[in-house]
């Protein structure tokens, strides 16, 4: 199981690398098309931010596998809990940073929608 958790960690690294390369390609294409720099910046943040979020989720899975299957001691479970809390808060903060909206406000109609 330790090997499986290592595979998950490498998958998370691969996802980060792919997200980074994809971000560079998209930014290069947008620059070549003379897209507005603010739009390029938003797109880069969104694409790379989503890659980071996916990587964090994969790393949580790796930690779960390692803790539950390899060394299920009370201390390791406590450390796992702390890691999951920190990564969850980080994922939440990244998601809000990418979308610019709190999750519970995402599906609420805006003031512009209410006036229609």
C-alpha cells in the first residue's frame, strides 16, 4: 500500500506539471492572438488553479491510503486529520480565489438578474 500511495503522489505531481504546461500553451496562444492581458491573467489563474486543486485532492487520497492501510496509529490518524483540514481550507481558499465567489453565493441570482 505504501507503493500505491507513492503512485498517487506522483500522479499529483504529473497533474501539476500538465496544468502548468497547459497554462503556458494557452497563455502563449492568447498572447499570439493579442488577447486582453487581463483576460489572459484570469484564464491562467483559473487553469493552473484548477490543476492545483486536483493535485491537492489526489494528495489527500495518498495520505488516506498511507495512514489507513500502512500505519494506522492514533498519532498518524491525528496528523492525517490535520493535513486534511489544512488542505481542505487551502482548496476552499483557492476555489474562492479562482471563481471570485463564495460557494454558497454561486447560485444566487445577482442584482442584475433580479431587475430583469
